[in-house]
């Protein structure tokens, strides 16, 4: 693929340029679970990583590969593996690369389910330290001899903290530590973690990349920047079979995807692929909508606080301005005491009360009562989540309709004309 082509052009033509049969523009949905070979040597070579091909669909499928190729192009990486969900991608990648005795430093501002599975890993004997990663100094002071990985998100959900992305990347490179960045909230259109020296990039394909709330999926992309040859946990058998640069991704595919079984279905891969064609268009629109709404909320007398990286008042606005193409489409707000949070939400007619994010439709959820209910008040406080916080995932509706809905719910405007 001509790497000079733009983001959208590249994705639109990615399938076609691999020449699917009959001149199809989309990679077809291949439903075969297994693949047969006339010469058994071909099958053996695939098993021994000597030849590319498909054996059993749990660890590879042509339709899924076509999507993996697109994510690799979007992230400007080396190689990608898709999973059934974003959580499967995170879980399987850590399972594949980390052993007992290893230490991981993770941002304390994490997606709730990621925090939950990390607690499961702790209960199983892995060592985690959670730090306020908005400053690299907090990360550096927790480094140990056994630190194998640093895990962060780009824009945290729901309070939109942005970690010290570039400085942590420098630190990881200097210390030869895997830098795993969850890019879900920004998407590769707004930000590419390879630009801050990430080793592995996670995307929940369910969110912006798929974009329509109609398919679950996840991915991990190897940027090619980490030197796997010296990484202690690489399985000896792989070292004899594959080139050093693909050791990491091979281990994640075999030990991670194959063993966990978190495989993406080809039908879902197709839906996500089609959705990804308009990622740039949707992000442009959703981010513009989000910026307008954040500005409206910030000036509103009944809104106590707005969390949005695009606002100058945001503590990491400068980082966002410097690193991201846009400021994202997720924000949180806190109402003042004169408005009941549930009453406000129930007055919204257009905005959907729902837990997803990155949909084409605007979604709202009271955070402390739902997605962050399980972890309790103390951890919520540590993560900067107040009881009256409402998270908004801004969609691509017409901005006047969104403004009207929020204004009505805030008690400003009468019924529509
Ligand atoms: C949603 C999300 C995930 C998990 O993705 P699923 O596809 O829902 O499993 C991981 N990280 C972040 C930042 C997310 O928003």
C-alpha cells in the first residue's frame, strides 16, 4: 500500500488491493472453521510458523486478517491481532507475555473492567502498582528490577485524565520495558501511540473503529519498536521458528489468542471493517459536536464541572493539544445541587441512557451508580469520580438537536417548535 495516501483512502482500498475473488471490494466473510491442504507439508509448515496460512479459525481467519491489516495500517504498526472484545485483547496479551514474579505499573485512571481484570491478575499472583501516571515521575519512582510492562490509556474514562504519554514512552525505551497503550478513547485517527514509542497498542474495536454499536471486537498492534529478542518471557520454541521482530506478536497469537480462545467472529470482523471506513469522518463530526457541547456546558450556570481535554481549563489540555489531532468525543459533567441527576437524564429525549461509548449516537450514563458502582466509593475517589458525574459519549447527530435536548433537560428551553 502506498504509505503516502491519506488515512481514509488507505482504509477504503485496503481489501481491494489484496485482490479478493471476482473483483470484490470487501474481503468476503469466510465462515470455514478449518482449512484443508492437498500437500500435508503445507499444513505442517503452517503449524511450525514456517509458512503463512490458516489451519483452525480460533487463531486466524482470512476475514479477520483483513481487519487486522486495516488496524495495522491505521496504527502504522507492524502487525495486529484481533480479538472477540477489547477485554479479550488486554487479558490475552498480558497472559501471553507476563509471568509470576513480573511487575506491571498501570495508570490508576483505567477503564473499569481493565481495573477489574488487573485485580484478578493480582489475585493470581502477578504484581501490579497503580500510579497517577499524569506525571512520569510517579511512574519512575515505582520502577523495579522486575518491571516488565507499563500500561496506560490515552484519555481516561470517565474523568478524561491524560497521562504523561511521551515521557513514559521515553522511560520505557530507556529501560527496555513494554509500553502498552490503550488507544480506544482517541482511536488511531486522532492519535497513534507509536508516536510516543508505544510497544503494543490496544483498541476496543467495539468503540470508535467499528463505530456503530453493532459488533464487539478488540485488537492489539505491535508497533515494531520493542526488541523482543532480549525479552525473557519469549517461548524458546518460537525463537527457532520466526524472525526476532515477530516474536512478540507470534507469542500473543499462539499463547494469547489460541490459548484464551477470545477469537473474533468473521461476521463481526466484517461489520467492524465496514464501520472503520468512516472512522475519520465520524471522529471529525463527533469531536466537533463534543467541543461545541463542552463549551456550552462550561458556560452553563447549573453545570458545576466539565471534564473535556479540549477546554483550556483541563489540567492536561496542553498535552492533548500537542499530541492529538482532536480532543476526543467523550466528556463528563457534574450538575450543581439544584438539579437532580436522574431527573436530568430522564428529561433527555434524544440522548440515549446507555453504557457504551464511541457509538454514532450520543449516550449518557451516571457513572458512580453504574459502570463504577462495583469498585466502591474509596476507589472511585482515587480515580477522580464524583457521585454526581455523568459521562457523555458524543455522537454524530446534528449539533442543534443535541444542544436543544440538553438545553431542554436543563430546563432552559420550551418544547420543540
Ligand atoms: C470499552 C473499552 C475496553 C474494552 O473493550 P470491549 O470491546 O468492551 O471489551 C477497553 N478499554 C477501553 C478504554 C474501553 O473504553
